[in-house]
C-alpha cells in the first residue's frame, strides 16, 4: 500500500480518538494537580463566585456563536471565513455588553460584577478558536489540537496557582482562564493558518443564521441545563454553598469531560447513509462513554469522603453528601448525550430543541421547589428528573430498532458488573476507610477486564475495514 494512500474513515476515527484522549490524559493530570492546590489556596466562597461568573461568560459565548460552529461541522459549503468574521463582530459586541451590564449581577453576590468585568474578554478570546477547532474536528485531524490543548492546560494551571499563591483569590482563577484562552487561540491558529479557507461572504450570513438558529437555541438550552444549578442554589442559599455544590458537580461529571468521543460526530456524518455502521457508531460510542461514567459514578459513591479529601481537602467536607447524589446522575443520561449528536447529524434540530427545553423546564421547576425544601441536596436530586431524556430514549429506540434492543442488553452489563463489584467492596469495608478506597481500585481493574472481554467484538467490528469484495 502506498504511504500516500488516504486513510479510511475508521482509521481516521481511531487516530483522532487516540489523539483526543492523549490530550485529555495529559490535561487531566495537569488540571487535577492544579485543582488540588487551588482548592486549598482559595476558600469555597471564591470558588463559588468564580463558578457563577464562569456560567455567565459561557452562556454569553453561546450567544456569541448563535449556533454557527455547530452548523459549520455539517455545512457542505465549509464557510469558515464567514463564520469567523461574524464571530469576531458578535464576540466584540457581547464582550462590551458584559462590561456594561455587569452591575445587573449584583443581587447574586456584591462581588460578582467586578469579577464579570475582568472575565468578559474571555468571550472574545474563546470565539477566536471556534472555527479552526471545528475545521480540525471535521477533518478528523484532532491530533493537530493536542499540543495547543496541553499548552492551554499548563498555562491555566500555572497562572492560576501563581496568582492564588500571591493572594489574588477568585481573580487567580479568572487570570488563568484568560491566559489559557489567549495562548490556545495563538497556537491553534499557527497550525490552522493557510489550511482553513477564510473567504468572507456576507451574503451567506443570513442563510447560515437561518440554518443554525435551532442549534443556537439547543446550545443555549444545553448550557443552561448544565449550569443553572449554581444560580438556583445561589438564589436560595449563599456563595459558599455554591462553591460546595459546583465542586461536587465537577467531580461527578469529570469523567464525561475526559472520555466524551469527540471524533464520533464526524464519523456519524460519514456514515449517515449507511444505517448499519451508523447504528454501530452510536452503539460503541454509548458503550464507551457509559462504561467510564458508570465506573466513575460507582467508585465515587462508595468513596465520596476520600475523593473529596484527596482532590479538594478536608475543608470541603460539606461537598461529600452532594457528590454522593450527583455522581449517580450520569447513570440516567445514557442516551441523551450522544443522542443529541445523532439528531444533529440527521438535522432533527426541532426535536432536539424540544427535548432540551423540556429538560430545562423540569430542572428549573423541580430545582426551585426542592432547593427551597431541602437546600443544595434538593437541587442535586432534581437532576434525576429531566423529563426530556425520556423522549430522547424513545426517539433512539424508534430510529435504531433492533440495534437499540441490543444496546439495552449491553447496558445491563455496563450497570450490573460495576455495581456488583463496588457493592462487594462497600460490604466488606466501612465508608471513608483507606481499605475501601484501595480495594475499589483493584475492583475497577477486574471490572474493566470483564467488560473489555465482553464488548471487544463490537469495537473491533466498528474499527475494521468494510470488505469491498
């Protein structure tokens, strides 16, 4: 075979997946170490204040893009320059709006407006990298993002720790994020320059916005479902409790950030006219993601005390009961995360938006009622009541038919083996003990071996070349 022969889709999928996970593993080590130190250098109130500000700028970033990058990955015209130009204009305007409107956030915390003013430039910096990142992901060349992502993680960690050591408090976290966004944009553009077509065509803007408007609403809804907890907790309680809640939430969903298959959407795009491989891509992606999420959730449930003490420190004890609730939430989100990517590829944006809005409405309604009654634990329990997930499961069942039935059988294994293994550990060792912690790690290895043997077939089938004979 000639070395210049183009790689097949499975080969490019595997390369991009391995590259993304290599990047994530390195960044995880850096981020984990940084968070261990920052949890001890900055008081919980500072972390709570940072999380409130972060949620504002992230939602503002979603408004900046108006869904264009998420449509760009599936637009056959590849209008990268047009999307970049629009993003720069809207990013500048929204950054200015944040600077001027920051005082409106004062009812949540008197210090929040000042933090938001310093954090506002992140919206513009983050927008600079949206187009080249989509370009590399669409071309299944995620390996080109590895070095910039690792560099960003190192810069965020280094700047945050140095500034926190100097006594900057919450502004140490903001400074780290700003510096990281700037270096990431610089390094990504160095790799993308000359490769990404940058012609700006103003006549395309209205059509692009029309095609992406539902994706924009979906993305904003998704961000609100992810982040609105903190605002509800902050409205009824205090910033210190927000810090405990958001750090427990971070630990509970950390595994999803690590293992989410970024190369899945481009693979689904290429297989959208091949029902068999399209269904197989969804199956292996779901199994992969849920294996790690269920493993992590079960481990955290039986070792919540040790996890909080190791990662955050003894002063974060109130986060333990919150973590023990939140770590189980991903168990019920089995189809929604990757189901949304399937709907995106199939252009079923209206259905996806309806599901996200139903999730948002149920989370807010149940969250307010349950937080008023039971405090932060009530908000944590409200995450189990996202009614839109039921409709997503129904759509996946109708779409994939018998393949969905096979996936349900697979999920029984994914749930049963970890729960049995960690359940035995919890039976023999008391909560909060080192014996339970170390034996849980041993159990995790055994559980992994069992499930790898059980599911290696579907993964080998997906990554194998289709016969052309």
